[in-house]
C-alpha cells in the first residue's frame, strides 16, 4: 500500500478561476506556471529533471508517484526544471535497490512546490477539453489573494526559455572507443541524448544555444545534434538564423524535439501551439517510409505544420497516429533529418533508438 504523510493544505488556482484543494509536499510558497499533463506510468525522475519542462507545472496522470524513490543515475540533468508538481498520491516509503531518497525530500532540495491528494483525472480532463492553461500552486490562503494571483496567472508567459537552460560554455565528453566528433547544440538537452552518442563512439562537444556556424566550423565535427528544449521555438530568432547557416556547412545533422522545430523554422516552415501537447511514453508515430508504427516518448507543446514544409527541399517522414501532426522531417539536399519524439527516452520505449544508428551511418558515409 502506498503511504503518504498528511500535511498542511495546498491549493491549485487555474486561469479560469477554478480552485482545487489538496495537501502540500515539497517546498512551501507560491509558484505560477503553465499547467500541463504527462501520461507516463514510470519515469517521474526523468520528467522532473527534463529541461523541456522549464516554466511548467506538471500533472502526473498516473495515480501513484514516488514508489521507487529517486537516484541521481536516472536524472536527465543536474537539477529540476519544473515550476511545480501535481500528483494524486506520493509514496514516502519507496522500495527499490537503487533508491537514494524519496521524492518529497528531492522536491524540497530543489525548491519545487508540490501538491498531492488532487483529483488528477478531473484536472487532466479539464486541460484536454479547454487546452493548456496557466495556473498557480500555493500553500498560502488562496482565497485571500485570489484576485491578485489571477492577474499574475493571466499575465504569465514562458520567455527566453532555451537561453535560460542552455550551458554557459562549451564542454566536452570523450567516448571510450572514439570514432566520431559530434557537436551537440544545447537547447535544453537531456543527458541520455549525450549517452546514446557516447556509446556509439562519438566524442560529444556540448555548445551553447547561440553558437554560430563559424564557431562550429572551427570545431570541425563529423556531425551536429540539435537537442530538445523548452518554450516556443519561434521566439529563438537568433538560433534559427544560426541553424540556417549551420545547415550550409554540409555536416550531417540530427534534430530531436525542439531541434526538429528549429531546423524546420530555419528552412521556412512554421510551427503552431498544440491544444494540450504530447507528453508521455505512449505516443504512436508512423514512419511513412517503413509504413510502420512505433511507440514513442514525447514532451512538446508545439508542432511543425505539415503543409508548411517546402516539398522541394524536405518531406514529412513521420506523423502522429492520433492527430496526424508532423513527427519528423527528412531533408532532400542535405544530410539531415529530425524527429519530434525522443528516440533516447529513459524511461520509455526504445523502439526508435535505431535513429542514432542512422545518424552514425550518415557520418560514416561523409
């Protein structure tokens, strides 16, 4: 049986004025963010440490969170990037041989405000019906400051997200059996992207988001990886401009999630905000060339518009089986391809990890 401590009250206030009452865990105080849900049954550590959740309050749809505790080996980055955390029930007696602590202590260490004993099914249905909306979690008296909070909630936007989470300077990681050199442009990258490259013999040079084509040319890599990341891709005008120039270097490129969107924008395509996004480890994606459906892990609120992809220079390679949104693009005159989903996902399905092998093959051919 899951165990959790009875604690002081906490509240969720949504932009439409809805108030939900639950119990506090993690840090205390008030936080505002964009409320989104993720459907993964496992992988809560990866969710909490994924930079793509920057500025967002995350709702876990799976009812029990924390049952296998936390351990640093499974983190996707060095810290948590979520603004707040919402669960139905959290377990303070985790049982796993790899466990190093519990989720409540982790949230306190990271200064993340959490709330439990919430009807997450009802909250998720509201987001599905009305779309992603801003909200707040507070351990203070929400009714005494409701009007003030609602003004702040309605004015909230996620700004300059990619530049906030990127590395401040270049850093290098050496593979054991080094064969290739890959520049990883950090738009908010997950550690397992780096790990998938390293185990395939790629030395990885992680560089900040606004690294120029000239700077990359000086590094002389065999391949370029455009990582995942948070926020609205279209606001990254400097990065988009740089990627347009980087594409002309003739170096193989592989883009994931935000990297997929930035690459498309750099080639004249457009993106749109989805009603409630794709977040979880169970998103079906059709590979159009293989005529095969894969189960994928995803975390994004924006998508490339299929009709905006210039068919003279690129083609849509993957689509989402549920809503037919763009899940991948292959470029005709460049050694480049990108996907919206996460082929490196842990925890999650590993169906599409072969895409890293395709990237290595492109470097081999070059």
